[in-house]
C-alpha cells in the first residue's frame, strides 16, 4: 500500500466514514419520526448542507444543482441508480423539508466522530503527552423572525433594542489539527462560562484546555478538574492580585504555587462546591518593540513545576491566538457570520453544518501536511477551501479519483503561509463608513412598510 493510501481512503470516502452509519443510526433512534428510502436520505441531506457552507453560493438551489450534477452519487447504495439519475425536480422544496426533518442530535454525534477520525490520522499532535484544546466563544446574528423570537430575544444596548438577534456560541478547537471538537449554543442571556462548562462536562480523554481571561474563573476551572482534565487560563490583573494575596507579588515575574478558594460570588453558581483548587500562578512580561510592556497572569492546574516548566507553558499559551483565526474562518469562509433561517432549530443546524464543512477543509490540510512533512497551520485555509470545492465539482462524474486527489493534496501543500520579515501592524477594530443614497432602516420593517403606504396614499 502506498504511504498516502490511508489518507486518500479517509478523505475519498470521508462522507461515508465521517457521516458514519453507526453514528447516524444512534442519532436516528432518538428521533420521533420514521425514515424510509428516499432521495434525500439523512446522509445525502447532511452532505448537501455541508456543501452549502463549502460552496461560495450557500443557497438551497446551489445544493440541489450540485446534486443533479452528481455531487452525491457516491453516497447512494451501489445497487441503485445514481442520485443524479433518480432526482427529477429542480425545486428546493424536498431539500428544505429534509433539512427540517433531520434531528439536531445527529449533528453533535457526527461532529465528534469527524474530529476523532481526523485526530486518528496524526501521531505527533501532543504537547508533553497532552492533547491541547483551545476554548473560546463568539456571537452569530439572525434576523428576528417570529419563531426565533420565541426562544431568543433581540440584542440591546444603551440605545435600546437592536434589530438583530444574537446567538452565543462556544467552540473547542484542537490545537494541532485546528478542527472543531465540540460546540454549544444558547441565548445571549447565558454566559460563555456556563456554555463552556456544559461542553467540558461532555468531553472525555486526556486533554489540556487553553482559554483567555473570560474563562479564567473558578467555575470553569472547577468544571475542568471534575472532568479529569487540566487547564491553562489567563487571569485578569485584579483576580491575579487576589489569588497572589499581595500586589507586590504580581509585579515580579515568577512561578508561585497557590490555592484558589471560591468567593461568595463563585459559590452562587450552580454545581459550584466549596473546595480549594491547587495550582500555579505564572507571572510574566510581554515585550515587543514599539509596544508597551504588558503583564501576563496565567493559572494552571499542572502543579508539577519540573515536568511542566514556566517557559514551555508561556510558549504554549502564546499559540492561543490561533483560535481567533479559526473563528474568523468560520464566519467569513463558511458564511456563518449571519444565518438567515426562520426557526432557531434550523439556525443551530446551519451552524453545526458549517462546523462539519470547516472540519472537512482541515482534514484536507492535515492530509497534505502529513504527505509533505509540514505543519498543518502553515497551509492556507482559504486556498484549500477553493481547491477542495473545485475538486468536488470536477470529480462528481470523473473516474480517476485517486490521481486527482493526490494532485489536490500536492497543490494544497504548495500553498503555504508567507514568511513575513516584519510583523503586521495592529489594526483598529473599525471600518470606513460607505455613504449610501438611502438612509439606514431603523426599527421594524413591517412598520416601515405601513409608513410608506400611508405616505404614498397622501402623496
């Protein structure tokens, strides 16, 4: 067998393996609806939803067109005619109904199987024997349709309620492969810390969590230890001063063993127990030319200072910024910054389908990196997505799949991130205002229509 045969087999049949029949059966057993043989089976429906997020045109019509061109023929049973020959209508009604029938419990199960399948392909992705997971959260915008407002409420600020409805999401990424391991969603009324605790309780395995100051709280640290894992979280200056017991102590770089006791505010959270968490407080300075010196305070539950020295822990936390890039790829490349769905259940399915599509791109990057002996993070995500979509479209009816797949991996391996001689300057979080002829729409569109009709009748 050729050295890359395992990678080719894995990604060539990714939609049959990563959308495994075992996981599908386990998820469908809990569904109240029965399933019979039809064109849009659970596997085909899920693949079409994934292709929506991979493709530059995320519409339902584009997914149905891809199905007519043979994009899902290999997902159908071999004893039957190809799906492209069986499907007749160009309408999107059948696909839309199939998406609504698909149970949401299917998506987390497939996502877990997908991330594990990608992880099994690598053997050098551990950090001192630990599988490192990056933890962070974000927000996704929806339009305020009535069914969505029954579960979520519109966002608001000091100026009142806004038009958009925001969904809070927390995702866990693998530090080495970059794939999404798990994700939880809820209303903005629920904090990211609570969503992280829900997710950590369902995880398993020998893992080390990395998180910013938002997760450096007693509630999350206690949940990590209860799940038989460890963490490396950044702390705010006030919390680090409280744990150190002295303001002078945090003004000197060093490694200090401490015991984290919960405050009265911490004990107010559900499932929070009154116990002292042993750990280490790492105090360091970040010095960059042209920038002010920045103090960094880290807390870790890895109490063995000899096995886990301060310098390697600081270098490991310095790679946490990768999750910011991963979230940006999800929003921009997978078209998940704004989801146009009329129900909350369908919007959550779209989010999970975007995660599955994102992981598929990461799987291709890992396959190309292992073939060329480089790091997956050195390859370009956006370029890999473009080549993958082109390969999917071109290989829908092609016969030389193995050779075209190897050619795809060679192209992906050549598109590497540039080696910059100078770091990029920091950019402000602001954009230029583009002047429009029409004023911005404020408030409800239905009220604006009524006002327009009243104005038209008077004129």
